[in-house]
């Protein structure tokens, strides 16, 4: 699967952009937190697309963001 | 109050519902 690029995203409407990013992020997040992958992906999709693209290219920043989101989710559910 | 619909869950192949929050 070819990497998602900013120009590919720019060609799509916002709704499609978020869907494209979600479809790419979900499997990566599922590897880290299979049970809450849908919730975490939904949380991260609210971040702006340039940061989401960066997270797709950099596993460390994705991992850091995912752990942050898990903490927020747990606090929210408490 | 806690918004029980948050976060807008993402399901592969299903249009994501979180757009209205942006």
C-alpha cells in the first residue's frame, strides 16, 4: 500500500481526508491497543491532518500520541 | 457533564461520525 501523502489528502474533501487517515491509523493503533482502537482512532482524528500525516510517518510520535489518548480516555471513563 | 458520545469511535469501512466536532 503506497504511503498517504499530503497531496493525496489535499485532493480529497475533508470527510474523505479523515476517513483515509482513519483507515491508515486504525490498524497501527489496533496493534497497540486492540480493545480501544476504535475509540483512540476517533480521538486522534480530531487532530489536524498535518500532524496525523506526521504520525503515520513516525511510529514514535504515533505511539506517544496513542498513549496520551489512552490516558485521556481512561480519565474520561473514570 | 460527561458526553457519552465522546470519543466518536472510528470503525474501518464505516464513515467516521466525528466530523461535526471539528
